[in-house]
C-alpha cells in the first residue's frame, strides 16, 4: 500500500520524537509510553468526527419508531416505502449515513497507525520502534512467536496481561451494544476479536489496539450516555 508510505513515515518520526522527549522521565518504557500517548492524541484529534457520529446515531434512534411504522404500512409497496422514508429523513434533516460517514473518514488514519506498528521496515529502514521493549517483551515480537519459550516466561506474561486488559475493554464495549437481534449478537461478540488479533500482531500493535479500544469505550460512555444498551 504505497499510498500509505509517506503518512506512515511521518507517524514513525512523530512517535520516535515523542519517545525521545519522554525518555528522561520514563526510561526503558519511553517507546511504549510514546505509543500510548500518540494513539490517544490521534483519537483526541478525531473527537469531532466521533461527536458527529454520535449525533447521527441518536437522530436515527429517534426516527426508528416512525421508520418501523412506515415499513409495516408499506411492506407491499417498496417504491412507496422508499419515497416515504426519504421524505421522513428530509423532514427531520437527517440522513441514513449520518453516523457512518465519520467512521469512514477515520479509516485511513487508523490504517496508517496499524501499519506503523506491524511493519518491520519503514521507508526502506528498520522500524526502530519495534526494537524497544515493554517490561522485557520486545515491541516487535508476537505472542505466538513466544509461546515456545514457555507460557509463563516474563515476555509471555506481558502479553497475557495485555490480553486480560483487552478482554476487560471488550466486555465494556460488548455491554454497550445497543442493537438487537443477530446484528446485536455480532456487535457484542466482535470486540473480543481484539484479544485474538493481539496474539498474532507485534506487541506495539497490541498497545495501539488497547489504547484505542479503551478510548472508544470511554468515548461511547460519554457521547452515548442516556442510550440504553440492548438486552443480552
């Protein structure tokens, strides 16, 4: 994905510079701390998009009873249903994609961040972010590459702690799911996929997922307060 090469190089330089700034106070934890801080900073910059998405979701939730009534009334006339639905959205100044477009806009930046933490080389040079460690576990190491050295070896224990924290965040996200039916079930299970993914990607990518996931959990709790989660 050569289109991402320049953005990834810029992100690499920023995280590396941040680690250098943090090193006097954090020592060997500088790079891991820089990853967490940089990820949080990126999510903070994307906050206006999250706010727009939350407003769009609340607007759709408010219209849902009327949409369901239209679907029931015009179930045998799809063309009439489309016209009435469009008219309802226009009347309320809403759009079916109001909550989706901000998430789509975030995708390129998330791709840059993820690639930064899974690439062994960047711009033809070794990704030095992955050569540093977190409590003895290399940031460029994957858990599946460590299990042969013992499940309870110190680097493996770092990953197990990461998995536990990801599971906690996933549980919070799962309980906040508001959809019902099959889609609701999928949305409640999906957050736990981060635990599985974290076993196969470098520790640096796992830290990114944990930080971003925790931010999302807090963000949704704040922006969607008053929205009742769907029954399990």
